[in-house]
C-alpha cells in the first residue's frame, strides 16, 4: 500500500501488489482501475466518500482486514454518543432499529427532540453490510461495557448497601438498552411484599411505605415477582387485564413500552424487580433488548461480585495482617526498641518496601531521632508468630547503638521532618527530585533512596513519630499502599504509646526500688543502736506486766524495746518448737527498726504501738483462749506494727486532702499503708523474724498480720460487731469456725487499740489529752484549707471534751468490751475499767453543764438588773 499527498486530504489507495490480497474483489479492481485512469490531482475526498457509499462491501472487507479493533474502539470513543439515561435523560438520543432485511439493515435512527417526542429518519439509499454493522456494534458494545464496568465498580466501591448496588447495576443496564428510565422494587424479608426503592434515600425500607403485593392481578412488578418471568410490553394501551390490570405501579402516561425483569441471586432467591421503560416512542423493547439486558445482568453481576469479593479479600487479608501485628507487638511490650523493630519489619512486608525507618519526635529539642535503622540484612520470613529472628534484631540494633551515634535532625528538615511538622502523608516517586529530601541520611548510611512513602504516627492528635518506607521493590508506592499504611499507622501509634508508657513505668519501678533501698537503709536501725541494745540484759521477770492495769506509758523509751523482746519471747516459747526458731539479733534489729519507723506525732507513735502490743499480750496471758502460738505471735506483731509511719491524720483527712496514699489505697487508707510498711521491713533479710518459717507458715503469718492490722480501722468495727454479737446471742460461736475466729480477732484488735479507755483514771486522762492534741492539729490544718472540721477536732470546742468522751465510751468502748467479755470472761477488767472512766467523764460533763447553766443564769440576772437601772431614771 502506498501513500500520496493531496492538498486537502491524505488518501490510502490500492496498489498492484495488493491485487492478490484476501480482500481483492470487483470493487477493489474498480477503484484500482479508477485510480489508474485518474491523475493524482483528480482524486478528491468527496470522490472517495462517494465510492465507499456506493460500495459498502469493499469498506467492510477493508476494515476487517486492515484496521485493528482497538483503533475502531478509539474511533467510537471519540465519536459523540448520546444515550438515554434513567437519571439524566439527554436532549437527543440515537438508537438503531434493526430491520428484518436478510443481508442488511437500514440505518433508521430514532431521534429524541427537545419536546421529548421521538422522530424517525431513515435513509434507504444508504445500505451497510450486515457483517460490518454487527462488527461495529460489537465493538461499540464492548467499549460501552468496559466504560460502564469501570464506572459501576467506582459506584459499587462507594455504595456498600445491597439496594445501592442493585440500583447502580440496573442504571448501567438501562443505558445499554436505551431505556428512558427504570423502577427498582426490593423484596422484603417475608417474600410477600415489595417496596419501591429511591436513589435519594439509601434506606431500603424508607422509600415507599405502601407494600406492593407479590401476586397476579395487580401491577406489572407484582406479576413479575410472582411468576419470576420476564415481561415485555410493546404497547401499554393493550395490557393483559387479567395478569396486570393496574399497569405500572408508578403511574406515568408517557410510558409506551415496558420490559420488566426479576432479579434473582445466584442462590435462587428473589431480590427484586426492575422495570425498564420508554416514553413517547413507537419503538418497543425488542427480543434483542431483552437478551442484551439479561446478558448485561449476568456480566455486570459477575464483574460486580468479583470486585466485591476482591475488595473483601483484600480487607480480610489486611485485617488478618493487623491482627497479627496487634498480637505480636502488644505481647512483647518490653522496650521501645523491640516495638520499633517489629513495626519496621511489619511495615516493610505490608507495602513490599526494601527498607524502613522509624523516627521518633523529641518534643523537647524539636528534633527527629532514630536509634534503630534498617541496614538491609537478610531476614527470615516474617510470619504471624515471628517478626525477625534474634540474630537480625541484634544486627539492626548494633547498626546504630554500637557506634553510639543516634541519627538526629531538626523537625523542619527533610521529608520526615515535613511529615512530622504538618502531619500529612507523602508519597514520592523520585526522592532526589524533591527539594524536601534530606540526603544526609543516605550519606550516613550509604544507601540510595528512590521512592518514599512517609506517614505520621499520631496519638490524640499529636505526632509522636514518623514511619518511612523506602524503595518499593516493584515500582512505586500506590494509593492502595497509602490506605493500608494509614490503617497500620494507627496500630503503630497505639503500640508506641503503650511501649512508651511501659518504659516510663519500668523506669519508675527502677527508681522506686532505688528509693526503697535508700529509705530502707536510713529507716533501719544502725549498728550503733544495735550494739547499745545488746548491752541491756533481758530480765527474767517483769512485775505486773501481765496485769490489765499496768501502764505501758510508765516504761522509759530505752526500755520499751527490751519489754517488747521479753513479751515476744514469752509468747513464742509457749511452744517448744519455737525455742530456736527465732534469731535474737534479728529480733533486736526488727524491734529497733519498728521503733524507728514511727513518726514523732502526738499520739500514734511508738508509745502507742507499745501500749497496744502490751494490751494483746495481757489478753493472751490472762484468758483461756484458743489461739495457737503462731496466731499469738501474729497478733502481737500486728499490734506492734499496726500504726507504722502514721502521719497523725485520719483516713477521712487523707481522702479530703487528695493525698498520694489515698490514691493508692481507696479504703482503709492508713491501715493498708501500715501493713505495707510492715512487709517492707520484713523483706530485709536481717530484719525478717520469720525467715526460718516454711513458705506455707510464712504466708499464713502474713495473712494473719494483714487481717489484724486492717481490723484497726474503726469503720470496720461497726460492720463486724453486730454480726459477731448475733452469733454469740444465738449461742453459735465456735473457735474452730474460721469466720467466727476472724471476727473475734478483729474485735480483739479494736479492744486493745482503745486500751487507754480502760486504764486507771490518771493514765486515761493524760492519754485522752494527748489524743485530742493530735485531733485538734488535724482540725487546724482543715481550717487552713478552708474546711470546717468535725466538732471533735475543732479546737474552739475543746470545752466539750467530757461530753465527747462520754459519747465515745458509750457508743464504742462499752459495746466492744461487753461483747469480748461474753467470749472471754477473763477480760472483765477491761469492761470495768471503761465503766469507771465513763463515770469520771460523766461527772465532769455534769459539772460542766451545771457550771454553764449557772453562768447563763447569772448573765440573765445581770441583764435584768442592768435593764432596771437604766429604766429607773426615766421613771423618776
């Protein structure tokens, strides 16, 4: 084939060599002879067009043999196509109507004018070969279908509801069959009714509230749903009144032709009905339209479900991947470095990157830094159960840490700095062509960066790090990579945030251990104290020590530890097994350390602890109890330690002042702190008096001590006493019953904690004054904080002390001692002493009341006298 130029057009024409081609025919010979007879200048575009119009079979043969289908598809794409749409009808729509000619069709065209009516025009003089027409139509259909599938896929990806998907599918089919519009009906769950779907409302149930019956004898849609058969009506004026007398459910007088399809799922369930219609047209839907629509339904459904399946598969894989990430990362929150290694390894696998880097934000210096950098060593396969092997982790860690050179650069420098500053994701195809790229990293690592995907890691709206994927192994990073990576970055943020919190907690624990070690050293007794204590001789007998009336406050501070040691050994030696069970040096150091850990407060100090320990010793020695030796020792140690590190403030004050202890212990604040201090002392090897106990006995001893110390919270007394009293009144108390025993233990701790209430009056009066001094100090602190203290702690109401003591003994002490006497009658001196002190306080309260009454009477008489003297001059 040769080519000649013309002033106006280029013309392809046949040469003699083409005479033997497969498309040589009489028309070809004619054009060749015609060209031979004419001069090149005499061949014009019009003459060629005229020849091709007169010889369509030549055009058909030439196009089929020489023109590629892609070229024809491009022609049809460039050619303006105006196809009717159910949602956006065009002003003019062309639709070929196939005639029944045997070898050709007339190019009759239906044109939709501006007024909405169809106008037919046909040119009978122009005949095109049927084969050529079908080829062109096929190519046009393929082009249209591809375009529709692309558009439909985008729509489906944006609309996830079943109704919206069906709507988009049928909108595409309506375009293919040149329908002017369509109605979509959805079948409800009962399979007995349908509802009209509206594109403006995404809710399947909200479009039409009147159900459409699925049965024959009503509308077309109801009949199609009932029969599950396609109905094609060429003329709406000739409806089958028996099957569908109501016609269309959506009334429209302009509708002239209808084609209704049942929409059936692959499982055979009826999903809905679609009605395609044409308006003001003399051209009905043909069998070819029906066949084409059914074919489109199959193809579009297949394509759509494939896209949905593919999308769901990708989502499932991503979810599985993220689940593996979550399990792996959050199971090993041992350090920031370990979490960073896992994040980098998982991130590379997610987007198929060659390397990864993770930069953390240093908010103090406004810098980005990286302690770990991917140096590109070969790694084992990253599975869900293992990220990288230990060898590779060590290699990656050493790449930076061994050189003690952490990569750092300002936040306003480089691509990572830009992402950290703006919080925006960057996907860069050519790193070196981007002016924001910081080449310093490549210079330090010797690695050439080409493509980059950089994303911020955020927590609560703040950028805490930047993860950067480098050099995708096959091409560049895609939009899909960005979306997956964005989801992954959320998990990275959570992991890093939790790892950071864990790291801070771990550091705090280490600091706490150091602090405890330092405090333990300073809180323990010194060697000098121990050596001095050793010089004292342990007495063989202490007179009156076992009496309830004995005053512990009369013992000097230097002698109190010796008395403690005496009482402890006296209780321990009740069982011969304990003779060599306790180390004397350990007992001495323990006693001195306990003394040292009591603060110098007015009442809850070492003297109070000693008095309570003596009180329980007296109860044990004077009564026929059922305590074992270990239980006696536990009671004694609990009494000695029950107020360790007391601050001279009540639990209520600790809560109101929002103290640290109150935030740690929500209930029985100080009592829990006292027990914790006891355990802290016992944890020191040279202070652990129970170190020769078995593990079982040691745990049991600590449980007993804990129970007894917590029982000193007076708030628990009001809960415990009525229950124990009910048990005693019903004559059900049994020492072998663990609940009964522990309730009596708690009652005993309350009784001995209030031991000053049954001591002789001279002792009682002095101790109460000391107690009130501590209470009034707390009241003074509350006043300084702007809090009104209780009357008991208000120093301005100190004159009410006798009345307050009367109420205290009546409401707490007497009920407590009365109940303990019913269980251990030998404790009656405690009840008698409390009653005697109550009588003394009552006398003071009565005297004070009488004094106040007399004073009030005197003031009233004085006021009357003064009033008379004032009024007397007036009368005179």
